[in-house]
């Protein structure tokens, strides 16, 4: 479907998109090419969450009836993500095939299946690639390690840090892990961790890039030098202030337009920074590439593959107003694993047992396991940032 066909369809069936056009002084017919899209302001995750709250449940961007969908997810934000009844809706099949996944592979899928879309989107991609899928999720590592050995599991999709934990668990209980190929996203794959996995029998360890809203936005080939962009989307690298596309090689925000007749996600800013490669890849894929992840704009950070939003932290901590003087979430990384703690300075005369209530509330609201630490007065400045990220990615 071309832009000249897609955008009038979305304007007629998705009132939220029609409002975006009207606010920008545009008509769908004005946007006939990727270059024309620059006239439409970028929207980001926070914008999408606000639009959905004002016009539930999809902000007016859904171009079909909710009952016609295959699945509906809730991502952190909260943001509701639709999945239409289209095979491999999230388009991960070519990324998995580039990593060697093929018919006959038995693959354990260790992305989450609860509310968020990652587990289901990779299950769809693996099915499309002809693989059998074990819906593993995260947790019960010893049971998963035994299952992997018993079923001769050949492939893995999930976080790289979690595969490391599974391999360590297998070694600990005396099992040989047969996994030879792995595909990762939602968390960086540092060269040191890729080498560690290769040394333990994971011959192919590839990474891809995508979001809960957009699915597949890029993946590695055998050269492991950047992410090949799937041809079914329009991806622009844009100035973070003006939203205008930048020349190849310059760093900017990844802005995506999905060619999706059911969901009007047009000029969506992911908040991630990258740049287009200026030279062609020496592999057989004749597609442009992104040169990896180069950081984020905004305040949200990704921890264990999920976004942690300062706004959500503030909402939870507001429940303890008057009992806490100052607080800050701290993200660290040890042995290729993320750790999240919450430092709180309790008000005078408040019992230290309050940290237990804080830990319970943050876990229920944010779905993160957070270690809550009571700190001495003066440890943090009164204007401490909501999140301090101390991780490095060597």
C-alpha cells in the first residue's frame, strides 16, 4: 500500500489521525512521499499515552473496530497496542531468518507474555519462520534449563542477559545447553557478552531493534555491522528539536511511519537515537542500515527490556507524600544484568518498615522488582532527578 492510498484511508477511518492532520493544517492528499511526511509533527510515547487517555482506548488512531483485532496489549505508559489479524503482524520473520532460524528449530521464547506484546510478537515471527515455539517467558530458570536439555532446544529469543542466566543455571546443575542460535532485542548486546555466548556454544548471537508499538525496525545480518531496515516501513532519522530528516551519517531520533491500514502510527518518534549508514553492507541484503543504538532523548530509561518512566515513579511516590523527604531510582549493571534500586530519605519519626510498603507499591504499579534502600539525610540533593542511570555497555 502506498502513502497516497494509505493516508486518505487512515484519515477517513481513524479520527485521531484526522485531527493530527487538521492541527498541522494538512490534508492526507498533501503527503504523497516520505519527504512530504516531514510537514507532520512527530508524536512520541508520552504524546500517545496522553492522546489515548483523552480519547480511549487508542487515541482515535485505530482504523478498525476493536473486536476485529487479534490481540490488544498494554505497554508501560500505559499505552494500548493493537495487533490486527495479519500473519507475522510485527514483521520479525526476516530478522529471525537472517539469524538462521528455520523449519525444524525448537525455540524457547523468553519474552514476556503478560499484557506486553513482546512474547506474542516473537511467537508470530517464529511460527512464520517455521519454528516450534516454547512460551517460556521469564522465571523458573532451573525448570527452563531442564526443558531446554530434554527437548533439545536449538534456538532462543529474549534478552541477552537472560540467556546468560540460563546458561549459567545449566552449568550449575550439570546440564549441557544445546542452544546454538539466539536473537535478542529490548536490551543492548555488548561485544563482551556476545563473545561470552559464542564461547559457550551459541554460534549465532544476533540483535535486532524494535518497539512495542512498531515491531521490527531493524536487524543484524551475518556481518553484525548495523541493523538492516525492513522495506515495509518508512524510517527517518530526524533532528530532535525540529523533527526534520537529517542527512545520512548524522545522529538523530528514529522516527517511524507504519504502512498499516488498521493503525495510524505515522511519524512516531521512538525516542531512540541512531544514524543511517553511509556505506552499503557487504551482505546480500540490499537494504539501508541503522548504525546501532546511540542513546535516548527524554527521561525514560529501559531496564530489563522495559521502559521505566519518571512520570510513573512520581505517581507512585506521591502516595507517600509527607513520609519521604527525597527519593531517586538508580539503575546499575553487573555481569551483564540490570539492577534497579530506589533510594529514599525517610522523614523524621517515620519507621524504616515503610520501605516494605514502598517496594510493594512500586512493584504493583510498575511491574519492576525494586530494592528499596533507606538513606541518611543529605545523601541526595533536594532536587534529585527521578532516575540515575549508572550503566555502561562495554
